[in-house]
């Protein structure tokens, strides 16, 4: 159930608001799904201290951090890039202490998704061919254009 609701959180999140494209926050379903996952995980904890720590962390990550991250993005693109790089480095270092293979896979996937894939896409764009076929949209042709510019298509005398 947690995987389903975290997937719902990812699908319903308002990425336009976080990137500063819109002023209205419309991701209440996403926030509710994330908090519900936190409650589900907290219910598995052994002590009240762990529950309160997990719920505080969830509020910080899912409710407060997107607002701060949005303000950083709106104020400065450079600062946004530096904050993103800093957070990726923290995630890599923490995952390295858990499992070095996991850190390598995470680092490789971050580099592949953010650098290699866009650069490959830009490289192969020059080899793009335009193929016309019956699946293309119809192009309307005026009847006078089809007849060679003759306005009157009646018999000639």
C-alpha cells in the first residue's frame, strides 16, 4: 500500500508550482498521499519517539521543503542548481554508508538521466528524418489551386 500511495504522490505532485511556473499550489492529493504513507510507516515503529521523528521528517520533506525549494528556484537558477547538487551529494554519501553498490547505482542513474540521456537526444536530433505518410494530418488544398489557378471550372467557349 505504501508503494501505491508513494506512486500516487509522484504522479499527482504539482511540478509546475515547484518549478515556479504557476502561483497556485494544486497538489493536495499528492501531499495527502505522502502524509498517509508516513502514517503507515510510523504505525510500524516501535516507540513514540520514532513515530514523532518520522512524522516530523515527513512534514519537513513533503510539506515544507517544496516551498523552500520553490523560493530558491524563483530567486536564482544558479542557487537552485547548487542546492540540487548538494542534495544529490548528501544522498550519495548516505547511501554509500548503507551499501556502496547502491550508491554507485544511484550515482550512475543520476548522471545517466540528467546528463547522458539529454546529450544523446541532442546528438541524434541531427539525424532525424521527416517521413510523410498517410498518418500525417491532412493539408487542405483549395480547388482553384488544384485546377492550376483557374477560377472558373466550367466549359470553355
